[in-house]
């Protein structure tokens, strides 16, 4: 592996873990920078197809969706349809008449780069207000506690990131060692064996995490959580591969030496975000209530 790739991986890992642990506006600012870069890369993919979306407007509104997620998730949900409408109205007054493709690409960018990733901000804020011990809503553990002792948002975010990373790594290793069956024309190097390895790796880690976090029915919920993350991360990777293939490019950008662009690194995390958030905020509380009701 080239030295530039190793160094860039180490730097990216330190920055990602540092801002994730800090949470609050530290996480929000770091996340916003990623959104800005990813949005620019997305626009380049779109322009390679001769499509010209509302670039500045959609970028500004995508950032607004991310920033509002730290304040109030209901504001983000309210802004999405309003932002989409504003983008459509803006395209009406371009000097060159906009096309259906321009409209569609603009709305997709808002949804793909702004709204979906905003669920990571929502997740990280769970329990953060009570645990905050730094300015700007930040948190840093005074000692290195058990995983279950961390704020809910932090522990689940870390578990999710680790599972997704494991799914990517296990899929790569499994595909290299045992890959024989072609998976999809979208990404010729992907194999069925690699996909199975990736999902299995995610399931194993998620099940262990569910036990440490004391989830109800931890075996079942852990397996379900791992399957959800493994499948959604794989589909997210394929979606970005589809866009790159259609645009006729190998990488979404050249920002990270040896890795390509930001989208190439975070594609597996985009579509997983809402699944993780609603799994934690809707499904687990329902199961906890059911367990409590059954025990009465």
C-alpha cells in the first residue's frame, strides 16, 4: 500500500474519531466541511453528463439541513420540502432554460448530500445535552468508560461507524480471497462472496455491540442492526458507483491521496444514516416497552 494512502488513512481516522467523540458543534462543523466537499464532487459528476443543477443554491440549502439537525430535527424535516420548492423556483429564472434533468439533479443533491447525512447529526445529539462537559456542546470522557457508559448518541454512532467500516473491509478481503460470483455490472470487481463476507462482518460486530449496550433481545436486535447496516452500506456504495460509471469517471475526486474523493470514502455511510436513527429512536423503544409490558 502506498505511503500516501496509509498517511491519509491515519489522518482521516484521527479527524473522524476526534470530531465524533467531541460531538456538539465540533462534530457539526467537521460534518459540514465534508458535506461541502461531497456536494462539489457530486456536482462535478452531474456536470460530466451535461446537466447543470442549481449548484450554489442546493449547496447552501444542503448545509442548512445539516446545521439545523444539531438544533432541532423537526426544522430539518420542515426545511426539506421548502428547500426543494425554492430550488425549482430558482431554476425557472436561469438565463438558459432548465431541463428536467437539471431539476432532478438539483433535488437529488439536496436529498443525497444534505438530508440523508443529516441523520448522523441527529443521532449524535441523542443524550448529548446531559453529557456535555465542553464549550459548544462538546463532550470528552474524563476516563475511558465502558461502551454503554457513553452518551447514547456517541455509543451508537461509534458502533455504526465500526460496523460499516468492517462491512467494507470484510467485503474487500472476502472478495479477494473467495470472490468467484459476479455481483453487479455496476461495479465489476464486486462479488457475491465479498458481499456476504461484508454483511457477516457487520452482523458479528453489531451483535457484540448490542450485548454491550444492553439492547432488548440483544441477539435478535444485534443481528437485525448488522444486516441493516451491511445491506444499506453495500447499496450506498453501489449507488455512488452507478453515478461514477454513468459520468465516465473512476473516482469522484482526488482530494484524498490514494483514496480518491470524499464521496468515494463516505458513500457507504449516506443511506445507512436514516436506518440507524429510526432503528434507535423508534424500534428499540418499542421493544423496550414490550419487554416491560411482558414482565408485568
